[in-house]
């Protein structure tokens, strides 16, 4: 698996640095993708249609985001994977990261959000968020900061967190009504 992971990672990273336009798109996706998705979720709070349901989903997406990133911190206590640029697998076109490579926090965060929307029945929006998520994830490999399996690991923790929140945080409960009626 390691050789295949390296080969796929190198294939995605190979064009990095050779196209100003593609580099700009991928660097922007890496730098602004997560904050943009968080902002788009936050803006949904004031939607007029299905107000209680969308607010519940916004809270669920936020909880999934935080729980997924928390899971990553636990994983990082046990898994110390060197970044691909430090292993000579990729060439880096952004600033170096100060932490371990596995799992990808960007993948976790974006997959947690997209999975939350999809699991709560927002098909079109969820698919739009999923498309943005895939761009962010590919960008992380393209810019040289992650292996493909780092992204897959991050996707797994994000989806796991969203599924856990879906199962444990129910719409219409007293706590949910209190939170969704705020603002």
C-alpha cells in the first residue's frame, strides 16, 4: 500500500509548480477552502426555508467538525507520519506544516461538514459541499503537504464524526430547540 500511496501522491503532486493558474487555484483551495465552507454553513443559519431543520443541521455540522478534529488529535498521539515533502515524495509549494501528516485536518473538517448536510437530507447542498470538499482534499496532495492516505484517513474521521453526531444529537429535543431558536 505504501508504494501505491506514494505513486498516487506523486502523480497528483507532479504538476505543482508548473502552472501558475492551477497552482493559484490549488493554493487558494488549500488556504481558503475550510474557512469558506464554515462561513457558508454559518450563513445557512438565517435561511428562511426549513429554518429549524437547517439550524439543527448547522449545529450538527459544527459538532461534527469539532469532534472530527478532536479525533485527529487523539490519532496524532499514536501515529507520527512524516510529511511527504520531508520524505522526498513531493515538492512543496506552500509553507511547511508543523505537525504530523496523518490524518489530514482539512479533509476531516470538510468531510464532516459535507457528510452532515448529506446525512440530514440536504442532497443538493450536500453534494455542492462534497464537490468543494473534494477540491480541498485534492489540493492538499497537489500542494505537497499530504499523502493520499492522509486525506482518506481525514475523510474517515470526518464522516465518522458526522455519523456519530447524527445518531446522538436529535432534532426537536429540548437542547436542540434551545440552540436553534437562538439568534
